[in-house]
């Protein structure tokens, strides 16, 4: 059925075009022969083709354009009086005798254009006559195109200021009146078009009407081009008349399009000065009109105007632009009870963007917008729409983008209240945006109160929100989130020790409530942040009188001990052990022996009770030995206890090679190459001899188990330790002992049971070259090495 309708329409269009072409042909012949009577006859017949009611607006436009081209030629003929011999006044009367009203009015408009140009009558009188006469055509499509033709031929003939057709004092008002009258009548016809045809074709008609909107909108464009319209006339006459027509037409399509037209075609300065009048129309529009888009465009234009013209900013304050926009948005949301939540939030996003661009210094305005958003979100509607959620994220992100200093956003009381309305997933996204903003701008949060607000904002990352378990998270996403929190902790700093301790306590309070899975990520940065404070306080001991929370190393170490204690239960005993050793070194630097001893005690307890994996044990014992070697705070008794423990654990490792390496590493515990460092040569030698025995045992075990004794790497490593202590002046390490070890390695390497290993061979060869090099240096070193034969 639709196909047949389309085919019929094409056929009617073809017939119409053929009629125009045929009559245009005879009209051209009459034009060539200067036969006015025939010209009028065939031009009227040609224009009669426009009387059809069978075509859609799109097809009718094609037909109209054919006739329009011919009318331009006809106007040229009418302009040349020498060709037809009739005065323009008589011609204006003559064309009114055409039989049908539509051709008559097209001819009248064409002659009217010539009449105005001739200046034989005031332009305002001719235009008034034409606009009144056009009332005779009330068919929506035919009337629209007729008035569009009138607007087209008159746009350069309006009695405007500076125009050649300018008349008396009220000349501009005449021009405005003409355009407004034509606009009003065209809008009525355009709105009436929706009632044409059958009700079931409403959607098709709305599409057709949408195609015709530019015909109506052109009138507003013409109005904006009239030079004589100043701000006062726009405010008193033009805008109220246009808005009255828009509100009264009660048509969704017309209201949306024409409000958009007003915003686009008239100057921003006029919008600013007439803001109250313009905004008062929005609540009166139909509930289905997309107010949010039009209002958003208005605010965008005003903010662009302010950004490009800083000198007009005082005007925004003078007219109270923010208050008026805020009030208008509230009224629109109130009037449109069915407006979805996404629409309301979009309006608040636009208002916030406007505020941040025009009044960046007014944080109270920003907070006011967020407060209005909270009120809307609290009204019962849930954020189930993903688009609405995105708009809330945009709302919350805007202040972060504007204020590179996050501290400004932290002062907004309604900011966390808006975040509370986000679902768990989006809350985390927003928390990540906040952290990224801090990182990007290298912002330092310097007070405990601000840290409290910040951690309240990012609570979705630091603890499980209601209904969300950590097990539901993707492992990679979880790690990324927690690493971001860890980086954030390093951005919390204050040079004042007391305030910094408060910050640390605030952070600790939040992260300790975050669940065991988060602690391995969040405890280390907290510990290192506290150790940074300890180094800052280095040398201070005892309490500071008059302080609520005295920031002393002792106090901080107590706090750290309690914090790290939570890690073994995660379980992350290896991490806890590393942190204990870091704290022990910091306590050493602060000359706090008891604190350092306590941290080492905790490290050994972890090693004994929690670390069972053999590889982890090897790593842990080397960490303990390395840290213990650097300690200089311990008295003889405490140091002996700890070194005895370390050597004991080293000798009890599972694998012989691991035992050997740990035991010879312990030799460094008895020889510290500092001015006041311990230098116990005998115990160094004992460690090395013990390591040598273990290496021998390892070779024998390998021989029994695999039939070959394996490489000599361990012996070469021990030889290097001998050489180190030999050079450092350890009297217990003699050249004969080194000579014996070199010969032992040579013997082992020549043994049939020894597995050849290029790496071990190269290592031994390199060591021998070093001995040879030292011998050749001469001096004291050369003398020491002289007796060693290689």
C-alpha cells in the first residue's frame, strides 16, 4: 500500500513538473515577445500547479523550486517597464485579477518586490499589504511555501537602519513587525500541519514537519540580521513576542526547535541581559519538550562568551546569571514531573560546567549545584540508568578537572553526598578518578581533616561497601585499585610532625578496616610514610610536653609494631618480615636499641612460625643477616643473641648449598668495616670453616646420590670470602689457608667424579687472575699475596 502511495506521489510530482515546464515554455515565448497579457496568463497557469494537495512536503519542495526559478525570470521582466509598458503601480493592481488565490499571491509578491525597489511607495506599506494578503492561503503546506517566498523576496528590502528603503522614525519597528507577523503566521501553519491526514500516520507527519522547520526558523534569522534591533527593542518587543508565540503554540516540535533557534541566532550579550525573560518560558513549555538540551546549549554559549570576553564577567554577577539559571532549572525539573533522572542530572552537569567556567572562584556556587543534585537523587529515583550514572560521574569529575588542586574539591560539603548515590562499581571508578587527579597534579594533602574527607570519598577502594565482596573483583582490577591507593598514601604529607602523625593515624584507621586482602598493598606505604617521619624526628626521644599525641620515634615505632602485626594473618609473613627489618634499621638510626631488638625478635618469630617454604626461608635469612650486619645500636649481649640466632637458622636450612651460603654470609656479622665496627677474626674464621665443611658435605651427598660430586662453585665462593677478609686485615685468615683452599679446588676440579661446569671454571679462573693481579701491584698488598702460589 505504501509502495503504491509513493508511486502515485512520484506520478503526481512528474505531472506537476510537466505542467510547470509546459506553461513556462509559453511564458518564455510571451516574455520574448513582450506580451504582458500572455505572460500573466501562462505564469498564473504555471503557478496553479502549486495548488496541489497530493504531495508530501519533500515532493512539494521540488515542485516549488521549479516554480521559484521561473518567478525570478518573471521578476526581471516586471522590473523593465520598457518591455511591457505598464507602470509598477498598475501592474500591482493588474496581477490581483488572477483567477485563483495562490497564483495571484505569488504574482503579487513578485510584483511587490519590484514595487518596493521602485520606491514609488514606502516599503513598509507594501510589506504590510503583502503579509496581510497572504492570510488568504490557510492550507499548511501551500501557505508555508507562499510565506517562505515572501520572506525570501523581502529580506533585502526591509526598512532597516542604513537600508535604502529606510523610512521615518519607526521604520525599524515596521520591519520587525513585518517579520514577526510572517513568523507567527508561518508557525501557526506549521503546527497545524500535524492535524493533516489520518491519525495513524502521525509519525510520518512529524518527520515531514521536521523537514519544514527551517522555513519557519529563517524568520528568526532575518530578525537577528536587522541592524536596528538594539538590546532595548529586543528586550521589550522581539523576545516577548517570539516567546509568546512559542509558548502558545503548545507543540513539542515547534517549541524545541524555536527555543533552540533563539539561542543560536541572537547575540550572547542579548541572552545575558534578557536571561530572566528567556528562562521564564522554559517551565511553560510542553512537558515532553527536551528542555535539558536547549538549556545546556544556552549555558554553553554563555560560558563560551564569558571565556572569550573576560571583561563581561562583572555583567554575569550584575544580572545574577547563576541564580537565575539555577532557579530556572529547578522550575523545569519541578514542572516536568516525568523527566527521567538522567535529564535532571544532565542539566546540573551543564550548570556546574557553566559555574566552573564563569565563576571558578565561587566554590559556594559549585557546592550549591551539587546540593541540588543530592536533593534530586534523594527524591526516590534510583540511578539504574547507565547514562544517568555517567552524568553523575561527569558532574563529580568537573571540579577535579577545573581545580588542579584536589583540596578545593575536598572543601565541598555536598561532594561526598553525591558519591553516596553511586553504585559500588561506579563509586570505585570515581575514586580512581580522584586518585588519578591527585597524581596528575602532584597534589599534597597536608592535614588530617582533609585526609579524612578524602578517604571517605574513596572508601569504595579501601573497604568493602555494602553488598560487595572483595572475592567478586577481577584480580587485575583489584591490584590496580590497591596500587593506586598505595601511591596515594605517599601524597599525604605535612612538615609538622604532630600533624603528620595525625595523618598517619587517620590513614591507619581506614586501611586497617579494609579487610585482610587489601593490607599487603596498603600497609607498606603507610609504614614507609611513618619511617619518613621517624627520620625527620631522628634524635628526639621522650615525650613532648603539652602535646595531645606526641610525635616521637618511640610512639611511631609502637604504632608500626601494631600495624605490621596484622600482616602475618593475611597471610603475608614475608612482607611483614621485610617491614620489621626496615623498622629495625630506622630504630638503629634513631639509637633506640630496645625498639630495634623488638623488631628483630618479631622478624625471627615470623621466620620460625610462619615461613615454611624453603626458598622463602633462604631469602628471609639473607635479609635478616644483611639488616643485622648494618646495625650498630646493639650492646654485646643483644648482638650476640641475634647473631647466634642468625647463624643457627643458617645452618638449619634444608639444602646444603643454601646452608653453606647463609653460613659464610654470617661471617660478615663478626667483621664490620667501620671505624667502630666489630672485628672478631676468630668467629669469622669459624664461620668460613663451617661453610667449608658444609660445602664438602654437599659434594659428598651429590656423589652418593648422583654418582658425581657436582661443580666446585661453593668452594670458589668461599675462597672469595677468604680473600675479602684477608685484604681487610683479618689476622686469622692466612695466606697458607688461602693456598690450601686453592689447591683443594684444583684437586676437586681434576677429580673424575666432578661435573665440569663452564661457569664454575670461569669463576675460579677469574679469581686466580685477581690473586695474580694483586701480587703484581706491589707494595703492602703485593707482599701479602706474595706467598700464595697459583
